[in-house]
């Protein structure tokens, strides 16, 4: 018997994974902290733009794609043998060296900015857990966190307390796409099993709306021509009467209108559509009323700014919101909120007894296998990031953060208006956090759209070497600047940007 016991004794080597993780984290931290610190140090002199003598700034070491491929040639090669710790650290160092430092004040390019300390912690925790938030069995705490977080978000929009909630999604485009499927399957239940069939569905969105609606129409067999753009007014808002006319015309052609996509914060101008009259039109014609708030819905955290911009949002059937954009929550943090989550479940649930163990007759609030409510099976528990941020900061912090961003954006707009060498095209007061304008010597913008666009693009390129990164967009009078500020943008950063634009324009002969 003793011999048998000895033969069955384990012979595996002991595990040392915790020690390995500890060692690597210590080493990687020695690279990451200076990366963030460089942005902090550069902030002190952001009011004095860098001279632009080379590609290296705290913001980025900029190189053209082919040149960067050459610089990273060794790191981009895969090896048969392990590179070990030192090889890994070398790659991490190179990635940091040649990446955009979104912690830098000069990153004013896209509809997002850096995260923060609690954001880094939340990403680390998700990496350590490395679980799938598709069924309760493997993500019990994270499932409850998602249900609680989405219920809280829905309450901010005053959606019905008894039935509303939401699901996390891997981005705003995915949230909008899911809303389209839920709408189609809810309003026309046979499409869930039979597809689009003989229906010639049409969708309606602002002429300034995001391209994700057309992308979804392409993916779901509706065709991009089924997406009908609705004209906007001078403020960039969808015109309700134009929507009504378009719906009536669509029906007259024998089509089936079913989905209205309104926008809270358009990508270029930041406009908010008039939700109350649009909701009435959608209801009258039996359309699903969705609000794409990927950019602007986070204004809901600041009641003073939300009061006018989000008026009528409580009438929506579904709302997309991306805290990773305006609130500094790490990428990706996106939610699709629903007025009645029972419609989500009915529209998307499929029999998969090997995976889902929900009671088919359960109230939707008692469904804990969350992938039964979403298109995807594999689901990262991204809701944890907003959940931890809310607990760490408190909701009042986000109200102040949004307000601070509006203050910074307004300061930029005012600075440009008062300078004399700019033509602003953003409305005052600003609907959202981007400021759109042209550089125009003496405040006079010429009629040559191509020249105007070349001036904008040339200055934008030159700004990178001075520690600023901004974007531009097409316009009737040529490409114009679109600068996006955030709650961390400082007055000195705004001053430095204006100075840098003037200096770049002088150097380029504009």
C-alpha cells in the first residue's frame, strides 16, 4: 500500500507564476511611470510651444509609416526561441517610445484622451481575472457589477426604473449595430428567424450622423442605400419636418421605415438633435427611436449642461453612451442602454443549453447570463472600469469634470474669436467639446477651398513637432481645424496651442 501511495504522489514542479508576474510588473512599471511623468512635466511649459526642431516631443516621436517600420524592424520579427524578460522589456520600451502619449496635454485630436490612475488599476484587474462575462458561472461579481452599472446609467436618463437597464458593448459602433438588430427583431419578429425577407427596410439618421449606421446596414444585409440621411439646420441639428417628409416618401415607395438614429454630439460639430419632436415622429410612424450618444451622452453627468442638450432623451427606446470618450474611463467602455430590457432578451436570445442556464420564463432583471442579451458570446467585463471610477471619484467628480471641459472649450473658442487671425465656425455657446475653425490671416477667409484646406492640413502637420496633435475635417470652404478638449485641458495648454498655430502659419508662409 505504501508503494502505491508513493507511485501516485505528484511529481509536477511547483508553480511560481505570482513571482513572475511580480517581477515583470516591477520592471514594466519602471518604464510606464516615466512615460506618464513626461506628460506631467511637459504640461508645465505647454503654454510655450516647443520649437519643432525634431520628431521627439513628450507627445510623440513622429515618423512616417515606412520609416517607423524600419526603426522597428527587429522588434516586429517573431523568433523561434524565447526573447525572455529583457527582450520583452525592450519591446515595451520601443512601443512607448513610438506611441502617442495621450496623457500629454497636447493630445487634442480625437474624441477621447488619457485615462487616469484608477483606470490603469481597472485594466490591470481585468487582465488578472481574464474571465468571460458571458455567463454568471465564470464571472459572478463582474456580472452583478455590469447589471448595477447599466441600471445606474439608465436612471441618469430617466428611463423607466422597472424595465430599463443595459449591456456593455465593445464600442459605440457595436452598440449602434446592436440597437438596429433589437429594433428590427422587436418591431418585425419574423425577421429573427426568416431574415429581412420581402421587407425593404429603411433607416433614418442625421446627415452629420456617424458612419456606423451605414456600416451596420451593410453588415446586416439592409444595404447602405437603406440609410436615408436627414438634412440638418444651421446648428447641425436634424430637421424634424425633413424627417417626417422622408418617412412619408419612404412609405410611398413601398419601403418599411423602422429605425430612427438621432445623435447626441455629432462627431465633427458636436450637435445634439432635438429629441422631443423626433421621438414624437418616431412614435407616430412606429419607428424605433435610438440615440447615438457615443460622444455626447456623457454630458448627462453634468445636469446643468444636460438640461437642454439631452432634453427628451428619456423618450428613447435605446441609447449608446461611451464613458471612454468624455469621462477618461479607459478604452473601451461602451454601453447600450434600453428602455425595456425584455425586448433585448426576446430579440437576441437563442437556445444554447450548453452555455446559458437562464430560466426562460424569468423576469429580465433575473437574467444573469448576460451574453443571452448581446450579439457576441465572448465578452470582456468592461463595465468594471466605469464602476470602479464611480466608486473612486464619486459622481460629483464627473459633473465637475464635464463642466471643466466645457470651460476649457469655451476659453479656446473665445481666444480664437478675439485673436484676429481665425474664423470660427462652431456655435457659441458650444454644444459639445470640439472647437472648429480656420486659420485666416487678418480674419479674412478666401474663397479657394483647396488652399484653405492645404493651410489647415499643413499647420496641423507642423503642430505635431511642437507637441500638439489636432484633427481636421472637410467643409464647404475647405478642411478646417477640429480641436477636442477634455476635462484635464488647462488654460496654459489652450494658450500654447493658439501660439503654436500662429508660429507654424508664419513659418509655412501663410
